[in-house]
C-alpha cells in the first residue's frame, strides 16, 4: 500500500488535471509532515505547489524572463519569493522549505515571510528580483521599503507579473490584483523610477530607487 506522501503526490497530479480530489487530499495531508493543514495553511500550500511549479510555466516564458533579467547578472542578487526556480544565480528567500529545496539556482537559501522585515542588513544586494510574487503579498508597501533598505546604492529591483489572470487554484492565495498602471504608480510612490514593458503576456518592471535612505 502506498504511503501518505506518495498518495498526496498522486492526488496533486489529479488536481492539476481538474479532478475533484481536494476533500480526499485534505485528509491525506494530515499524515504528511510538510503538508499538514493543506490547502488553508499557506506554508503547506506552497510546499505542495513546489512539486508542480515547473509544469505551470512554459519553457518559452522561462527563456523570456531569463533574457529580460540578464542585465542583472554579475552582481549579488536576492530573489524574494524565489519558489522552486530562480532566473539568476541568487540568494533565495521563500516561505516554503520545499520550494527552496527544489531550487537549484540559489547560492544561499533563506526561509522567511515576505509579510515582515527581511532578515538582511542594509545595502546587502546589488539587485533584487520578484517573479510572480507581488500579487501574493498583502504588505507590499512594507516589502518595497524593505527592498529599498537592503539594496546597495544604485542597486536595481526587477519585478515580473502576468498580464493575464493566474489559474483559479493559485488565485485562492492571491491578495491583490492591480492593473499594470496601478503597479507602476505603487512603485513610483514607494520611491522607485520605473521602466515598464509588456512582452508576450508578461509585465516587466525595471526599477531603481530614487533614494536608498
């Protein structure tokens, strides 16, 4: 008989293909240490999503994002909400230990919550990236100020978001959904200059802090 973790993995795949197995998975999750409380518990939710993450973004989209972020190569980058995949060699920061475990592009892995102060010293990074992250952060104003704090002088911040609605399953954890113009306004009010572009259904925000202090 399959163990609880194997049954949970199998159920996640069925869920991915639209099968109504959520009720059964909730019961199985209680016997899986890293999935207890799924899907209501946010850490358990993203732990489970880590195993499906590579199937949710096409290779074409990954290549486009990597190309758009390549201007940041060569410096020390922090990837906030890095998930299971970073587009640059980075210090990875994520709430999910499973996401961090599966991320092979991190020089260092730090587990933590984007809804609080970031555990890094002032002026620690040449650049910071946030890919498909900002719409999951309630305290985005605080996060942007923290990003400014830990960026070095002349450091750059790059954010990527989808121009289209995210899938209904992940939407349950979405806490804001602004138009592109809304995000540009938010970033400017936070003290960044913003170079905004739309490419292949993705929004790219290249930002520089007007004043680090």
